[in-house]
């Protein structure tokens, strides 16, 4: 999917983490505790060999973000994860992957240091799931970006089932209520288990399970191949 590059107030969270981790990597890492999100030495070495040392450091920063912030409230987690991923570069699929519409795994996006709107949304979704936010509060939402006249994807967060969701978007740095995003027209949404069609009035209509989305299933399959333990 092609989108105009549009970065507002680019956060420095990730660059600061990478500088710290470059020093910390000189010290042997402690053994992971039970229940921690882990990335094996084999995975980190493979990514470093393929993409370079900075890619390995981005993955370590991602791992540490998940493990060090479990006790935050939901809104703080949303803000932190939104800033973390929005610090990466926007890159069109055709330029990055040689395909018109490729949905990258979080590890692929972090290793390559960029992606398009689907990749930002997918990365945020899986990271928030690892931070303990239930799948029923999160949806990957396809919209039409009216100002750009293009299809677009964002991540939405529902504090309660009937609440107006919050929107996490790579085009706009601030998290805002869906009612404040009149520039976005919802089309459909999904998470690890469900698929919904947007309705002009009233609640979205559930139309089945997300297994109906072939690109989503390909992302899940590649995550399994990567052997990265991500919650759905």
C-alpha cells in the first residue's frame, strides 16, 4: 500500500534506548526470568548478520520495553508503544519488500527499521498484547484516510466494549478519540479472533473470525516460523 510520508513530532525514545543498549551490550545479559518476553541468542545473531548491529539493538530495545513496563496502566502503555513504533521510518512495501502489499511481522519491521501503515499497526498490536492488554480491547482497523484519499490502517483501543475507541496512527503522533479523527472513515476491523464491518450508525457488525484474512494468516505463520512467542 502506498502512503505519503508524513511524520509529525518524531519521538526520540528509540534512539535514546539504542544508545544505552549499545553500551549495555558490552555486559553479559542476565538469564531471563520465568514469564519474561525473550528473544533467543540465535534470533538476535541471525538478525545482526542479516541487517546489522543496529537491528539487533532495536530488537533488544523492543524486548526490554515489554519486560520493563508491565506495571503501567493501559493509557501509559498505549503512549509508550505508539512513540516507540512511530520513531521508525515510513517505507512503502514495494521499496522495502518488492511487493505491492506485504504485512510485516514486528521483528521484520524492527530489523528493517521501517514499514508502512499495516506494519506500524501490527507492531503496536502485538507489543500491547505482550504488555498484557487483552485482544478484545484492540483492533487493527482499516480506514479511508480522507485527506490523502487512500486506504490506511490504524490500531484502535476500546477501554470498554461500547466505548468510543482511541486511535494509534503513524500519520499523527498524538493518540486521539475516534470522534476527533473526522479525517478517517472506518471500513472494517479485526484482532486475533474476530472480524467486524464498520456501520455508519451503531455498533460494528461482527462477521466472523480473522482467519478469513489471508494476509493476517500469513503474518501469523511467519511469526511462528520466527519462533518469537507473541500473544495473538
